[in-house]
C-alpha cells in the first residue's frame, strides 16, 4: 500500500482481538515511529509508557472512562511530557538536549530563550508541551496501519488516574494523550471528511 492508501484505511478502532496480541518486534517498531517524530527545538521533552500487561490495561481502562479499546488493546501507549520547570532555557535539561546538536550550545539556548519567553508570557507553555505528543501519536497510528495494526488516539482519560496507575509523579510529568494499538475485530469504518475544496484556501 502506498502512503495515501494507508491513510485512507486507518480508522479509529474501538475494539481489538484479545487473542491476537502484538509481538515485541511490532511493539518496538511502533514506538520507533514515535521516537523518530520531531519535537520543537529537538527537545524530546517526552517519555513513552508502553502498556502491554493485561492487568495494567484493565487498570487503565478504568481511568479512561471504561473504553473497551483500552482494555482489549495489544498495547496502549501513554505519552508524557516533562513538567514546565524543566523547559527553562538556563536549566540542565535544555542544556543536555541542546548540546547534542552541531550548533554552538550558547547559540542554541539564545535561539530558544525568546520562544520560551513567548510561550510563558502568552500562557501557552503547558499547551505547547502537551501538543508535542500528538505528532508522535499521528506517526505511530499511520505507521501501525502500514503494518496492518489498527489504533485509536485516546483523549478521554482521567489524568490523575492514569498517572496513578502508571506510578508517575504529577510534579514531574503531564499526560499528553494515549493511543491504543492492536488487531481489530471491527469492520473498517469509511472516512468521513470534508472535501479538499471546502477545507483549503489557496494563496
Ligand atoms: C486527539 C484524538 C483523541 C481521540 N480520543 C478518542 C477517545 O478518547 N475515544 C474514542 O473512542 N475515540 C477517540 N478519537 C477518535 C476520533 O473520534 C476519530 O479519529 C475521528 O472520529 C475520525 O475517525 P477516523 O479516525 O476513523 O478517521 C480521538 C481522535 C483524536 C485525533
């Protein structure tokens, strides 16, 4: 299948075949699609929690408004982003991320500083952090479809509950979103989208 066909056939899967788990190779390939996803300033201010244990999936299901897709999935990935305190341009985290790039680290920090300032001043810092996870999920979902694995992004969750289930400190991390993966038991749902002519303004 070419990329467009893969996009056309991916659909939000709500129920998976529990007798067809994902193998380790498939799991790591999907996670690799996430790892290779770009982040703003290349900061990679995230961590992926890959949940495959039946017991944990059941606990997650309970804090995701009992969505069957979570309970029956072969893997549910939670994307966490670092607490905003770590994104300070003068902090160790930004230094450690920035120093990996060929450009001079002072230049990197001074380039980042005004953007960080802008995010803070406009109250967008938290939203900016959480939004990074959405790109990773988009790539993981499309990539999974290329392997014949279905998925569904999950925004319906109780953040406190998810952090508790995964034993994550809320002072250190925020939950961006979750995504389920597995082999579907559903019929493929046709795409419902507005046509390109309505969607796009060409300039
Ligand atoms: C960010 C995001 C969050 C979503 N959260 C949920 C969710 O919590 N539960 C659910 O059943 N579907 C969820 N969906 C699925 C959407 O409803 C679905 O992708 C949309 O209706 C388009 O359908 P399609 O993916 O089959 O093309 C989410 C989708 C996105 C992109």
